[in-house]
C-alpha cells in the first residue's frame, strides 16, 4: 500500500528542505520523481540541485532528458514515471497522480503559510483517505505538543524522517524531543 505523507513547510523554504529529503531517498536506494506545476519552477530546482551545497550535488535530470529513464531523480511537470521511481514528491500544489498506487511513497510538500496551498493539501488529504491510502500527518494537542503515542503510532519500518518543532512558536510549549528521538532510533 502506498504511504502518503504530508510535509507542512512553515518558516522553511522548499529549497532548504527538498535536498536533504532527496539525499535520504537516494541513501535508501529509491528513485524519485519531483513533480511541480510550472516549467520555471522545475528549471529553478534543476539549477539548485546542482549547487545547493559546496561539497555535494544531487544527480538528476528533467523529464525532457533523453536518458530520463536512467536518472535517480527526475524533475517533472507531467504525470508518468519515466525513471521507475519508488517515491514521488508533489510540490507547488501538484495534483495526486492517477498512478499514485504504483509508488511506495508519495510526499505532498506544501506551504502552510499559503492559504491556497493549505486548502489544496486539505483537499488532497480528503481524497487520499477516500481512496484508501495510508496517510500520515501529526497534529498538536491544545497545548501545542505532539504526543509520544502519536509519533510511535506513525513510525513505520520505512520511515526516513521525523520532523517537528522543538518549541511551539505560538504558545511556547516544548515537545519531548529527547523521547521522540529515542523512539526513532
């Protein structure tokens, strides 16, 4: 069953978050498609992934490349899976593809500070649940904390990333980072 993850960007840019997620995917031996909604965004990410770090780069190509089928990461604006990817990242409100069930994981990355993106993510959540996908998103309680039980319940054998705020910036409560870290190891 495909796992659908919702990655809520808040106070972070896609350009700072995406490269480490792609690195983790490659470390696991996964092939990846990153789907955007515009050629301009795809071209900007193409340049960024070659230069995001002084001592590293991510091997990739765009969907237009003649050897796209050989690439570990494809940047695309189209549906389809040209490199036989295990994971598909959807950015810039890209729609859930018709072949979602063919992936091990689909990650919807959305800007939580953008009302349109937030509404699109909520709609995608509803659609994914209705289609029977396994979806993961942890919410905070009324005090602004993520519970250990929620984290433990959400962890899977294939979990590669747990990301949360150490302190809730709205109400100032602290999350149990040490305990959550212990669960993750």
